[in-house]
C-alpha cells in the first residue's frame, strides 16, 4: 500500500467530519477521544514525546498535501497554455 493511501477509515472519518463541522471540532473530538479512551496523555510518554508524535504525522501529511497542491498548479498552468 502506498504511503498515505490508507482509505480503510475514510467512511467513518468523513462521517465525523460532517458531524463536527469544522477542523477545530474534528481535532478537538480526536484529542478528546485519545484523552478518554487511550493512554496517550496518561501513559509513560512525557509531553514533548507526545507533541513530537503528533508533529511527525502532521508534517508527513503536510508534505504530501503540498506535493499534491503543486501537481494541481502545474496541471492548471499547462492547461491554461493549451
């Protein structure tokens, strides 16, 4: 499976996104879930380790989004000249 192409949870996550209504609400719900149902905030990790883990995946997907954005811009530039 290609990196970042895991679509197993898209249906569930899309439902959450539609019900939450905003990025802030989605993130708040997700971190609330981690706080209530996992040991992410209470486990053996310190705050910095938890932040680094969140940033690791944020940066991974940020880079992928920027590559996708650049691809769209290049495609739009090409079609504008044709």
